[in-house]
C-alpha cells in the first residue's frame, strides 16, 4: 500500500499548491498507473479514456444542461421567483428568509450551478432582508444554504458526474432528487421558524402582507419556468424522453424564454455560449481525471484494501454508511464539493455496492453530503461566494448564520439513512 499512499499524498500536495482538481487527478492517475504497469500502457489508457469519453453520447447531457442554466440566468427570472415567494411568505416572521429558500429552490429547478444561484440570489434577497432589519450573517447564511439546493434538485451537474462515473441511470437519479429536494426545503423553512422564534432579533420585522389577488398575479410571472421544469423532468419521469433529450428540450425552452423576455441579443447569446463551452470544458477535464484516477485506484488494489479494512471492522450496513458519512464530514473540512465527490466515489462506490446499497440511493447520499460541504466551515465555497458579494459582512457572522441549516441538514441525512424509501420510492414508479 506504500505506492497508493504516495500517490494520494502527491494528489493532495498538488491540490494544496493550487493545481486544478481535474489536472491533478489526470497527472496522479496516469503516473500511478505507470508505476503499477508501465508508462506506455498508462498513456494509452489515458488517451483511450479521453477519446471514449468525448465521443460518448451520454456526455452530451453535460453541455446541454449547462447551456440551459446559463440561458435561464440570462432571462433574469430570479427577480420574479423571489417576488412570488415573497408575496406568499414575506409577511411572516422570517418570511423573507423563507421566500429566499423557495426562490432558490425554483432557481435550482432550471439551473445546475450552485454558485450562479448563490450570486444571483445574494444580489436580490440580501439587500431586502437587511432593509427589514435581518441580521446580516443570518441573511447571507440563508442564501448560501438555499443555493445548495441547486445540486440536489434536477437538473444537477453533480448528478451527471456521479452517473457518468458509476454508470448509474441518470434519469432515475434525477427523479430521485425531487422528494429529497422538497424535504430539504421543508426542513429549512422549519429551521427558519424555530430560529426566528428563539432569536427574534435575527428577523425583527416582517414584510407587508400581500392581498390574494397580488399573490396570484405573482404566479403568472413564473409560469414559463414551471412549464420548462415540468417538460424536462416530467418527460424523463414518464419515459417520454431520455435525460439527454430532456436536456436538449430544456436548452431550447430556456432559449425561447430568454427570447420572449427580450434578453436574447447577439452579444448576450455569444457570452452565454462562450461561458457554456468554458464550463463544459472544465467539467470534462474533472470527469476525465476522475475516470483515469478511478482506473488507477482499481489496478493499485486501493479499493480491495479499503474493502478488506471495512470487512475487518465487521460493520453492518447502517454502521458502514455512518462511517462513510463521518469520513465525508472530515474530508469536507478540506475540500469543496466536486473535489470531494470525484476523489471518494471511485473508492466508496464498489464497497457500498458490495454491501447491497442501491446505487441511486447512494448517489443522492453523496450529492447531499457534498451539498453540505458547500456550506461546511472552514471551506464552504458558497459562504465565500456570498461574502464576495457583501464584503461588509464578516465571514464569522455568515458561519453563524448558516448553523441552523446545518442542523436541518443533519436531520435530513438521518431521515434518508433511516428511511431509504424517501429517496427510492419515486424513481421506482417511473415509466419505462
């Protein structure tokens, strides 16, 4: 096991000095494979993986979902989402925070970027919450927590990465995220109610109560987004289209929405396409690196050694998943979500599969714990994304503001472990 330990140390060393995760995985995976066999087979393996992956039909879902999210951001419907949520909940104590969570959930339904959701909703909701006297840290923590919904509610780039790495049914995985996403929103709303009841100073003033006519009118502004989400996810659920076809439909729909809203100028479209190419290229490099690294992990015996260690502990299924959860919590203190996923899935997936866990359930589990890593101090990528938009708020205040949502996250993970049917029931009812 000396060689694998050296390679893992080298990988973390590259990440520590700032080498992008995709290139780090490619270099370490190829070098490790060469040490196990020879440089020729290692280079041939890396080249073949690249060719096979780029030419794979399944890979086309990535740029299409990225394009769909970018076009939705271009349409600037986030304001209408927040206004509609605020019309129904803004008059309650903590209602503006609740409206933010709902708006983030709506944004997540047609976007695959947590950072984009975080930046957009920070600009829209944080100034409003602060104007009504919300504690700045709580307001910022609410946006960061809400933005994590973007990798759980389909379309989710994280789910695509997991599906491609493990050959899991992407359609089932996306449908499986719906119920956990709804549960997450509900738990976050409960967390807001509890914390603002215990600490009224965090949200001292409620917004104005909107008449029902105004509430219903606000829904009129968001019907294109609801229709688009229904067409994409509904089409996948009922077996009308594959995830790739659904992604294409979503991209076309988002293009139509942006055009109907008058946002589709040639410069804007060019910027969207350029950003889509850049993001897709980055994701491809990460995914290729993960596959090459997974090949090295397999030939080096790392997975077998980990499996043997788990076997020596004589753990039951629940104890095994709790151990993996603990490892994710520790790893989440040092790595961001995507890095954590591509590093751990090649090692953990064979073990949990052998233990009898459903790959769709484990995929949602990995997405959820990676989602928590996005707001898990001290890394917490989304916490720093919010901080960049509101530099006058201390990062320590944002850490405090996100704590109620981390408590809700702990309860959510416990529910999913205790009741796997919460995740698996809906995909098992899918049309063929």
